[in-house]
C-alpha cells in the first residue's frame, strides 16, 4: 500500500497568544493537532522529524516561526511530519548494522555486509 503524501503550510501565529516562555512548546502542539485533524489519526500517532523540531526551536522558546511548510506522509495509522525541503528517509535507507572492532586499543566501526 502506498503512503499518502500531502503538503501543508501551517500558521503558528496562535502560539504567540500563549505564555512567552512556552511558545515553542505550544507551536509543536499546534503542529501535532493540525496533522491529527487533517490526516484523521489520533494525536499520539503523529510523529515529527528532528529537522522540523529543530526548525521550530532554532530561535529559542520565545520566538518560534510564524508559519512552517511541511510534508506529511501517512503510513498505516501513523502520520509523519517533515520539513518541506527535508530528504525523507526511505525504508531501504535504514541504518546499516555496524560492529565495534578493536584495533591497537582503539574501537572502530566496521560495516557488516
């Protein structure tokens, strides 16, 4: 089954109506609420990427962005939110298994094929 992919621009201006020292937290909650409503999933089934989280928090807790453009993937019953420009990891591109190898007292990571 193919995943549904959509692009949204979310207005985060309502985060500025909240307490100044909790605006970025409120912006994250606004994003999750928006995605749960539009993708028809529970709020606990919404996952956001680290890059999107970093984008919201980059100016600190008091000044989150006013708007954010995101790309949303719906896989099964889980909605994944990414920044619009972010490279989305595919299942084939998962982390490779690595093994620690000790050589001359130094640990090195070696790829296992």
